C-alpha cells in the first residue's frame, strides 16, 4: 500500500495517478466477461471475482436516494429501512446481486480530527483508498477534508494506531476474533454446521478518545497511514429497475439497524449505530451516496439455467434478496419460502406483498417462523424449527432435486445447515451425520446448496 503524501509534489502526483489509471484499465481488460454459466462453486467464485474486479476498477456510481421508508416503525429497538437509489446507466445485474456502498464519516468527526491536527482541510492530499483484494489500489487526489470524509475510517482506532499507543492486548484479542470470524464464515460458506465457538466480540476503541491519548505524538502523515480505509458494505438488492426514458436505474435495498459496541480509551463501554447502517439510515431523499452494483457468488437456480424446485430460507432483512427473485418475471415455482422474523405484527417487513405471492402461486409454500411473539403463550419459533417440523416435506422437495438457498445472518446459515444435516439422518436419507455433511458439501460444490449469509 503506498504511503499517503500530504501536500505532494505535482510531478510525482501526476506520475502516480497515471500509473494508477493504467493499472485499473489493465484490470478491466484482464477480467473479461465470460458468457457460459458456472457449474461448480469454484467456477462461480472465479466468474464472480472477474466481474467484481472489472467493476471495482471503475469509479463508484453517484446514487441519489429517492425513497427512504422505515418498514417497522413500531419496533423501538431494532429498525429496518427500505432505501431506493437512482443511478446512471442500465444497472446490468440479476436478482440476488448486490449494491456495494461506500459509507462516509459524519462532519463532526471530520472536524474533530482536523482540529486535532490544526488543519483547515482545504490542502490537497494524494491518498490510497479502499482496494479490493488482488486489484490495484485506487488513488485519490483530493482535499484533506474529502479524504477524511470518504476514505479514512474515523470511527475506531485502527490496529496500527492501537499498537502505537501500546494497546497490544486489544490488537491480539481482535486478531484472534477476526480469525474466529473467518473460520465461521468459511464454515457457513462450505455448507458446514459445526459452530467453531461463539460469535466474535471485538474490542474496538473510539478514534477520537484514542487521538486525545496520542496528543501531539502523532503526525497527520502517520495518522493517515495508520488508519484503516473505509471499506464499502454489500446490501442485497430487493429491486432493480431500468427506466428506459431517463436511461437510469432504480436500485432498492433493505437495511437492518445494527448496534456497534465500542470502548472509550479508559475502557468505558458505549454503543452506536453500525458505521454503514448508521450512515445509510440517516440519509435523506435527494442525498447522493457512492457505490457499485456487483455480482454475488450465489445465483438463484433459474440464473444457473436450472429449473429444479427452490427452498428459500430467509431471516430478517435477508428477505431483500428473496424479493428480488419474487419480483422478477424469471421466478419459477415450485418455490418454498421459509421466512424467520422476530414478530409478524410489527416486523413482517414486506408481509402483505409476500402473502400476495403465496395467494398467486408465485410462492407455492410459505412458512413463517416468529421468534419473539408478543403473546407469551405463543411458542417461539425460528426457521430451524419450521424446517424440523416440516422435515417430511423438506425431504420430498430434496428428493425432487430441490435447490436450497439461505439468505441472512451467518449464524442462521450455520444453524440451518445443522438442522438439514439432522433431518437427512432422521429421515434416513443418510446413515449418519458424517455422510449427511458430505452430501451437503457436495451440494454446495454443485451450487445446489447456497448460503448468502453474512455478519455475525
Ligand atoms: C453479501 C452481503 C449481503 C448483505 N446484505 C445485507 C442486506 O441486504 N441488508 C443488511 O442490512 N445488511 C446486509 N449485509 C451486511 C452489511 O454489508 C453490513 O455488514 C452491515 O450493514 C453492518 O455494517 P456496518 O458498517 O453498519 O457495521 P460495522 O460498523 O462494521 O459494525 C459491525 C459490527 O460487527 C462487528 N464486526 C467488526 N468487524 C467484523 C467482521 N470482520 N465481521 C463481522 N463482524 C464484525 C463490530 O464489532 C460491530 O459490532 C450484507 C453483507 C454481505 C457480505
Ligand atoms: N446476502 C447476505 O449475505 C445478506 C442479505 C441480507 C441480510 N443479511 C444479513 O442478515 C442479517 C439480518 O438481520 P436482521 O437484523 O434483519 O435479523 P433479525 O431481526 O435479528 O433476525 C431475524 C430472525 O432470524 C432469527 N435468527 C437469528 N439467529 C438465528 C439462527 N442462528 N438460526 C435461526 N434463526 C435465527 C431471529 O431469531 P431471534 O429473535 O431468536 O434472534 C429472528 O427470528 C443482517 O445482519 C445482514 O447482515 C445478509
């Protein structure tokens, strides 16, 4: 990663920008489109990556927020929003694809950092921005204020800053937690059901209180090279529409509220919104955000050229990905939607629309699991319970060649896989859990079992 240069020399800046632009052009040329459909998971990953690198080697699209709606206004603790953006071009993505959005720091944080370093913010800097794995970094030549707003994470003290301030205990802890997270992620990704420990808990320190601690020992140049870059966040598209008259597209997403725990420098616990979720839900119609439309590795069977039945298991805002399929003309029943929500009365999100699909036969079978019913006498159900209770039916669908597609939390992906393994043994599709796990792994490799799951 090149070190950022504050107030750079003009000639070397131009040389670096030209080199960067060439590298990005080469990336776009190298990762060409390939028309055939993937058959295996590894092929799907390779194709997704080619499209991803090609897309990310171009500039992010300016997206104007045109619709902003709270879907569950009665829920006091955990909100969900529907956001629609208008963007330039034709979109060119399929149901199941993603919007990859750049979040930004709030102005008061940027001002606090500028004050700390005694800068006005109008001086120009050449700074490396987020870069996707295996692709050239993109450089930005911009004002310090814009760099701090759009490119540098100002929410939490980065690992290198923590080390510099002597917080190696936190660095070690977070590194272990990150490794646990990736083990869980890979477990869910390969169709595994063995939970390697509880969800990770990070020790994140607020940047501003860390900066107070650093006082004048830290130069702006060091600070810029220590702090993480703002990494965009993915959101499943629930709708993508091309507007032939304007030549623009409308892309809709569903965003769940997320509580981000962090510590002040003297270790007092605090909570705030997640960086990207907080940024998105506080936007107002007319605001512009920046992002890319990107493919997911996962594909609904119809986009793999397959016509087998589909069992779609979604939780919470994971319904967004399912909606993109249900709203598209390519949807092909039989389709069984298993949907897990905290509460149907206050948190069905798109309930009436889903019920309509069930009445019209777009959804052939609709199962709802409510985990936090208002009425204390109603049993709590999760999607895992819904699948277990209907295991005979699930096995009938599996014997008919059904695809299984999960969308939602990482934890849900692991639990549902575990339930399916148990069902395969209980209903004597497999002799034991080892054989059942091998079968799920085989389905995963053949793209018959796909888990679009994320988070914790
Ligand atoms: C393919 C894909 C599709 C997605 N679709 C949607 C969607 O449709 N709707 C939706 O609401 N969200 C979706 N997400 C999740 C979304 O991308 C963001 O992760 C989410 O909004 C939280 O980001 P944040 O910046 O608000 O939270 P952050 O500020 O990143 O906070 C996240 C919380 O997780 C912890 N954390 C820190 N690092 C990690 C880590 N490496 N892994 C896990 N947790 C960590 C933090 O301690 C904090 O508590 C999707 C994610 C992926 C990968
Ligand atoms: N493609 C993707 O990767 C993608 C797309 C969209 C969303 N997402 C992710 O999905 C998450 C959705 O979160 P949300 O806040 O909207 O959901 P939520 O309201 O917290 O949970 C929805 C339902 O899922 C249940 N659930 C939680 N853990 C489970 C588990 N291990 N097994 C079975 N059911 C479980 C919940 O039960 P309880 O009430 O018991 O907790 C609840 O009924 C987001 O964090 C987002 O990151 C991912």
